[in-house]
C-alpha cells in the first residue's frame, strides 16, 4: 500500500522537525516557498541531517518537483511558512502564503496550520481557504491547528508531535483516514480552546518578562536593591513577538488583551534602549573611549525558524549601539574567534542567550590577556 503524501510548505525548522518524524509513515516533500522548489525527504537523509540548516548546507537536491504538483497531490499540507517581515506586515505575509497554498489544495486534503494565531485567527484562515478553493471545510476540505514554536519546542530528539485541534474531519479523506494514523494526537475541545490556551501561555510569559524588565529598570534608576528573579534573556521575549502581534491584530483597539500584548512588545523595544544605556554607563565607568571599544552582540539564533523577530531585534539592537560605538559586531557561537577579540580594544560582549553567555565565559579564559566585559542580556542586565 503506498504511503500517504505529505507536503510541508515552508523550509523552516518547525516544518523540518515535523517532517523528520513523518518520513517513516508518509512520503514527505518539503517546499521552499522562496525558491519555489519542492524536495523529497528520505529516511536516510533525515537521519544524517538533524536540522534544516544541515540539509541546506549540503545543498542536496532530492527529487525536485513543481510546487503546484506537490500541493495538489498531498493528502496533508503542513503550513510552516518562513516569514521574513515583522510587525503587522508579518501577519499580511502569513495570509498571502496561505493563499498560495489554497491555490493548489485539492478535495479531500487536510491543511494543518502550525503558525500561531490570535483569537479567531483560525476562523479567518478557514474563510480564506474556502474563498480561495471554492470548497467547504468539513465537506470537501479539512483544516487543523497546532501552534508551534518557542513555547512548544519542536526541536530535539523527542518523537512526539504536538496536539492538533481539528475544525472538521468529516470531509472525505485522501489516502489516509485521519491524522491519528500519522502519529498526531487529536486534541479535544476544538480550535477555539487551543487558541485560548496558547494565547494564555504567551501572555503569561511575555507580560511577566515585561514586568521584570520595567521593574529592574526602575530599581536601577533608584539604586534600589531587588531580589534576583529567574534569569530570562531577551531572546525569549523576542522569539514571541509574532505571536504577540497576532494577538493584537485579532482584537479591537482598546481591548485589555490588546493592551497586554502591546505592552510586552513595547517593553522589548524599551529593552534595546536599556542595553544601550548600560553599555554607555560601562564605558564611562571604565573610562573607555568609543574608538578603543568593540561591542559584540552575541546572539545565537535559528535562521530557519518561521518567525523573523529574533533576527530583526538583534539587528535593531546592533544599529542602536552603532550610534555610540562604531565597532559593533553581531555574531553567534559558530563564528570564528580568531579575529573576534582585538587585543588593542576593550571588548564588551552582550550575551543574548544562555549558550552565548557560556561561550563568552570560555573566551574570557582563552583570551586572558585581553580586556573583556560580558553583559548578560537578561531582565536585570548584569555584568561579569
């Protein structure tokens, strides 16, 4: 019996993570929507390439096919687009890519959305699919939702898939009876319940981080002691900006949920200024000239994740710092270290993730003769 065909729309880490778990049960093809290429994935290839970055790095061509053919033949389409716009434009970009998928979705197929939405976002997606395809969801087309990303942690060696909420599964299935056959756990309670649960997690985390950022800022201004909170880095809040934007876009202006999401985004914007101020204070205290200082923004991030917000935040922080120090570099733990530390300059490293902090702790030991100060880009912005 032939395997059911699965198309993963989006050459992203989230898409590849799910695809790698389906290759044993399905014929999986991953679509690079930017290059408009579709590539077959094989079990052997997935075992030797644990991440999509390794796959792309090898520049392997695996059964290239037309995107239209892959999507039209698929029994299941995973929607995991690679978004590269930020803010409200990212929401528009996501809708445009879903319309591209709808052009080729065929009768009996299932569209599984892994991109988080705000309240009612999936209702809007269903309406979009029905308008573009001319097919009624639940009669000729199925739609399901499984928000994925930083809060759900699709990476790693876990063989479990995230729970999936199905809008309707009454449509005649194509090649397989249900998502259960591919290993998905269908969640009870429906899409609206899953939307609310995910939004609750996002707001609880992001508002608590925002509160810590602002209170630590106040305690710094007032020179007041404050008990240390669990270390949470800028990376964690920046990774969820798309989710916050989607929540804002789904509610009317003035709704409390809109204020909560907007406050968290604003706090992230403020945080960039706080880091710049801390860097300037450090230069004054150590009597460092800007010309004799190198600032290193150490931020290891996944360039293939669906969201573009980490990269955009890192670039914004780098530009703000360049207003005061000309020599500013954005690097990650895979960067070459030979010319990273200049023995003639004082290096100020801003570690934006726990891994980057550990990396620079090691570099300080390796470059003992060089002057290096590390700022931990946590809510408290501590120095070492």
